[in-house]
């Protein structure tokens, strides 16, 4: 219903504009040319809204397909973001493990969670490092190494067992 209302409004405004323009033209010689141009303008201003109404009435399926396409794009973006975050987390775990091993510390396990901010940037939410009792005296070293490289203070858990997965 809004399409008909909009089309009627556009046609009325164009008719009024053409009437005002034809009244303003003072020269009789230009009158024929101006009337021709205004007539073509009126025809175009009638065709465009009517064409829009017809395509809207016909194109309900197209609108639905566009909406479904947009939903699929949103799902694809979310899946891509999840894949990027998983890959980033895996790489950060490897880097953290490597940094600690370079300092002579063998972590049993490293768990890292990433967060996605409102502007779609990824940041480290939490780092949990599991170590065995033999590295208990190196807690400060572990915190310094991780914090200096990740800007996030890790949670360090001392295991009673050798390996925790």
C-alpha cells in the first residue's frame, strides 16, 4: 500500500513542478521545446514509480532470496570469525609454550580463551598454564614471560600429576 502512496506522491509533485516551470517560461519560441521536455519528464516520472510497484509485487520471492542470502553471509562471517579465533588461539598457545620452553620451563598444558570485541578485534580473555610441582619456584618468571608477551596475566595451576590434557 505504501508503494501506491509513494508513487502517487511522486507523480503529483512532478506535475506541480512541471506546471510551475511552464508558467515561468516567458518566451513563446522556447515554449514548444520546454513543453516537450516537461512532457518527457512527466512520462518518466510516471513510469519509474509504476515500474517499482510492479517489480515489488512480482519480486516478493527475490526479496526473500536476498534476505536468505544476507543470513547466509552473516553465518559465513560468524563461522569465519570462529575459525580465525581458533587458529589464533592455537598459535598463541604454541608461542606461549615455545617462550616458556626457551626459559627452561615445560608446561603440562596451556589453555587460552579469546574474546571478540564490539569492533571485531580479538583479544586474550584468559590464559591458564598448568605446570608440574618442580616449576613451583618459577611462578614469577612464568608470569613475567607471559605478561611481557601477551599483556595478560596468566592463571597458573600447579598439577599434582605429570600431564593434564
